C-alpha cells in the first residue's frame, strides 16, 4: 500500500469510528469512549483533511461544525409531497375517523388484513425531509408549502444524531426520511440561561427556537443551538420494499436514526384511545414538547387504499391535546382604568382559538412586565393558558414560525423596527397626570371622579358576586353614566321608569304601554335592597376588600356605624385583615364623598347592618368545585355564583385539590380526569342539595349567639 493509499484508508477508518461513536452518544445515549478520546481521533482526522483537502467527504464528522454562511436558502422540491394531518380533537372524532376508514375499506378485499395502528407522540417542532442517496446524506429541507421547501442541509448536518451516512450494508439507491427537529426542554432552559447571562433576550419556547435555528443562514449559529431530531416516516424511496409503517420505523432505527421509544403498535381503536390518553397525561414528564399523538394505519396496502383528501392522508390523524400555547398578532396595547384607579395595560390580539375559547384580549399586568418580556405592539406573541383559565401573553416571537389561521408559517417575526411601548403620562379616561407610588409597580389615576373609575366601581357594584342586580350589565352602566343618570352607586336607586324608557332598547311597547325592560331593572334594584350587609360592603369596592374580607369585617363590626367607629388598629385585628387592608377601609369610610354615598344608600333602604352574623365565613369555605358540561337549568355563571356566595371556590381545571366536579350535558375530558383522581362528581340536583344543606348549616349558625354577643357582659 502506498503512503497515499494509507492516508485515504486511515481517513475512511476515522470517519467510520467517529460516526459510530457519534451514533452511540447522540442516538443511543450510550457513549463508549470519553470526550478526550473522541477529540483526539477527531483532531487526527481534521489534520489529515487539512493536508489533503480532497479527503474532506460530506459524511466526515468535521463537516458538522457549520460551513460558511449562506446568502439565502435554495428551494428544494420534495420527492414526495409532505402532507399535513387532519385533527381529532377528542375521542369521538378519533372513533369517527376509524369508522369512516372501515367503511371505506369494506368489501374491497382487505377483510383478512388486520387493522393495526401505530401511535406516536406528536413532536412539537418543525418537519424536515432528509434525502439519502446510496446511503449518503445529500439534502435536507424544511416542509415549506409541502411541495417545495428550503435547503437547510448545512444546518441539519450540525445535528449530532443525524446520520451522515446510513448504517449497515447495501443502502437503498434513494430514501427520503421524514422527521421533526426539536430542542429538548432541559437544553432549551440552559440555552436561555446562557442568553440571559450574555445579556440577550430569552427565546419564548423550544419550538420557535428550533424553527428559528434551522433557518439560520449561518450554520455556525445553528451548530450552537441544541437541536435534535426524531424520525417518524419514510417518504419517497427507490430500492426499498417495506410492508408497513412499524417495519419502516424499525428499518430507520437499524439504519441509525433516532426513532421515538414511546411509539406503540396496537390492534384496536380503543387501545389507540388509551395510548392517546396516557400521553396526554404524561406529556409533562417528557424532555420535549408534544402537542398530540399521531395515529397511523400500519399497513401500507391499507394506507394506499385509503389515500388522501386534499393535503391530508386518510390513513393518519393527529389526536390533538388541549393546546397550551398559540401565537397571534398583538394589534395594540390599550389601557383599562380600574375602579381603584389602577391603569392596567391589556393586549388587543388578533382573535385566536385556544383552550376552547376565542381570545382577543389578555391582561399585560403592568409596564414592568411588558418591558421585561419586551412585548411591542405589532409583534407576534405567544399566548398561553395559565392554569387553563386566564390567557397570558408569554412574550414576542422573535424568530421561528407563527401560526396564521391555523396554518404554520415559517418566518422571522419581528418584521419591522417596532418601538417600545410606554405607559401614558395621562389617564386615558380623564386626562389627569398619573402617579406611580414609590415601591409600587402600579400606575394610578389620582382623580376619584375619573369617569372610568366611577363607571368601573358601579359595574362592580351591580355584578353577580356583589349586589347581583339582574338586568343591569356593563353596557347599561356605561349608558346610564353617559346619559348623566348616575354619578355613583346610590344613584342607581333613584332611577325612574321615565328615565329608563328614554334609553336605547328600553322603549315602551306602543300598543300596551308596557316597559318590560325598565320594570325588570327597577324590580331587580328593589330586590337588591335585601342583600346582606356583607354583600353591600363588598360591593362598595373598597381597595383590598374582597367578599371574604367583607364577611370577616361584618362579623366583627356588624353595622356601618360600628365599622366607621373602628380604629385602624381594631380593624387590623380582624382575622384576615392586616394593616394595609385596615388602612384602606379607614380611608374609604372617612372620605367625605363616600360618606355621602353611604348616606344615600341608607336613604335608599339598603342593609347597612347585619342582624345575623355567621360564625363561618361561608358554609362552603375551602371547598373547591369544577364545572363541566351544560347543566339543565343553571348557566355556568349562575352555578358559580351560587357556590361562591357560600364561600366555595370554582376553578377551571381538575386536580387532586378538587372536591367536586359538577357534571352537565356534553362534559369535557374533566370527567375522566376526575374519576382517575377519585374526585366526587355531582349533577345539578346533587349540587342543589349540597347548597341547601350549606344554607341549613348557615341558618343554624345564625340562630346561635355571635362571637361579639358572647363577649358582652
Ligand atoms: S406524520 C402524512 N408523525 O405534525 C403524515 N408527523 O400536522 C405526516 N409531527 O408536519 C406527518 N410528530 O411536523 C408525523 N410522529 C409524527 C409527528 C409528526 C410531529 C408533525 C409534523 C407534521 C405535522 C402534521
């Protein structure tokens, strides 16, 4: 052997050894040599290649580190279209999918073929296609529009678990491997820590970060990102004849690809559903994000017989988990002036469907929060449902892809040079100069007659949890204020029929002279006079005084006179009332304008004294409920109000802390979760019984001497 031959042979040997160890390390996660040994071999190859540049083959591990930056990505036409998937949002849709498939196949000669399914975690990353010719990785592309994608070969090469050459002998002439590029969660967290330490902004989530990384024009930057890859299908191939999908997955595994270990093969749709449920529960345990499970008919013959509709194959379906995040456009940041004068910025969003509801607004808390997250009007933002209830704006999408009308679109999202957002200096409602108290994040409008504050405080007064005045909603409060009919909550009780019928939507019936709506409002107002003192106190909207605190105050000071006479120290002695709350109560009650309002309320015959203070805050205090499905006679809001009026709590999601799930018609997945966790479920009748029992307990308690009476000589 000549020297030259020996060099060629050694380079080939080093490539093989190094690729094998990369496989052991990245794909199997079972390294057999340490980093120093690997590095020594790597350097040897690097030196050989430096002396003999023609030895630098595309499958050399030295080609992974990132080649020269590109001007732009070339377009690649996929050998076979990259389809998308139809969705099943729940088990019923999954069963319907299966039924339809079976109907389509009926009588077409497939009766003796077993219907097997493969269930795979649906990786929340970005789809890519990898082409291997004669075993060598030659081109890798993004999905693009499904027909044509972008050539991101150089970036894909940097992924350690991607085989540069297929393992084993006799590779097929051509094979197109499909998979999902993603960033593991732990690696993502480390990446963000490192970015923070370097003074760089944080990435919002692994998926966007992975998508942005794969579309870096500079492969050296891509190489620095902890990208990884799960492979899940074979597209076009030449010289490969496989009978079904699970064999294809085994083939991929044998050839050196990372195939998800959680993929299962099952032979009934019930087992498919069970696997989907398992994954939905365990998704948090994985080190990568999944947004569903993909269910595929195993047999290629059946797949071919089923075919596709539009861009979706009939033989596969995505069982979608409840999404936890979506992206949408932040149209603007507006200000809401609350009843206590706090200016709260909120996001006006392009409407987006998340967690079963369409969201178009979300709170942004305060200026500091907006600054910290670097959210700017015009950004595409990530929206998350925190604890399944309140949508939260997590942050802007600074690179990666966004979802437009349910379609994924790859692009870099801070399109323009958007200016930072600033809190206005003047109250948007009354123009007063706003103040920011030292040590507080909140900015306030100091003007107590600020129309926004007044309107908000009246809205609070009439709301369900407060005076619960049926027929007066937020819109009507605004109209009444605009028509100069109310200036404070007490003015509500001075409303006259002839004032109301002048309002839009309140017109008298021409024939009968009836004024149904006006009468309903007046009736509700009249009825509200019997609300207990604690409700009135809560309805006043004193800063920091919620329904529970109001109850506690009333127990200790059962009349408005007693409350007004109490010192800050005495108020602060009430259980659950600290010095801050006590100060707020004192200030509110001492204020001249508020005193006048209270006098007007007294004149309107509202109850400002509690005859039967309860021993308990509420007879369902500490009891937690979750509502699901449509109840026969109560709306969700009504059921919630009934529970909360007795001190119970209603939350949006079932957990171990839930005491009861109230189940109506067409309930969601919460029922299954409740039964798994052993949470008791109630129908509407059972709920009513429970409420009645609570009221009976309350009555019994009211019949006994109250603690303050006990103390009297
Ligand atoms: S199969 C025709 N399997 O989901 C079948 N896709 O909505 C096409 N995905 O674009 C894909 N994990 O990005 C398949 N195990 C998996 C998957 C998976 C994630 C993504 C993929 C695709 C999208 C379809």
